[in-house]
């Protein structure tokens, strides 16, 4: 039986996982915890992809990387994740031109425990769906978006939603940063 997908208003699970953070020998890996963004008083944007060494995934990862500074400017920590190991992540980064210069960590959920707690494992292969979470500085999920395995997500929309959430106001359809919000 598959777990229900973690949703808005729920506490993001605690985790402690190894991530690839560099290609520099001896500095490739770093341990990341669920408390890192909370202790820093920052938002968390965690996006999951199904498998390393595939076709749609690197297009998304490269686009998130291009927009990494946009997330930093919004006091958000960006983390990419899959159920592949840190060694597979490292090999993929070393062998893919668009991934060598990543500015955010690639979290390895090798045990699949975090993906399972989030309820985002595909039933047959036990790989993660393309899911994006925006988590506030208190560790509460404020937005979830899930895509079918074959469809890449829109990174601009993730940023737009983060902007809207950070206003803490009512934002109409298609609202963009700088536009008027609604008054009740």
C-alpha cells in the first residue's frame, strides 16, 4: 500500500541524508538535515526527480541551477533529490555538461525513507515522482506540485509561488512579484 502524499499544512519530515555538493576531490559529500533551513530561518525548496542518467531530469536540474540565485535572493535553500546514491549523483555530475557546475546539493535518499515518508514513490519501480515542495522557515509544507514521470516542471512557476507565499497576502490568478495583492 502506498503512503498518501504529504500535503499543504503538514510538517515536513525530519531527515539526515548525504548529498553531493562539489566535484572537488575530498569535498564531494556533505550531510544535510531537515533542521538546516529552519536553523537558518530560511524557506526550503526541495525538488525530486525519478532517476539519474535519464533525459527529462537534467533539463529540470539545469534550469533550477540557472535560477539558483533567484532562490537565494528569496531566502530559500534549494535542494534537488532522488533515490539514487550519492555515488551515482557524483558520477552523473562528472559526466553531464549541464550538471558539473551545480550550485545546490543533490540529496541521496538511497534508503528511500524520505521519499516514502513524503508519499512520492512510484508503486512499481519505487522511484520518486517529479515532486516539488516549498516549506516555510518553521518546517511546514506550503506548496506541493507533482508531475507525471514523463513531464518536466516549470521552474518559473515554483519561483512565482514562492514569491506569492512570501507576501503572506492574497494573490490572484497569474499574480507576479511586484503586482498588487488582494484585500479581503
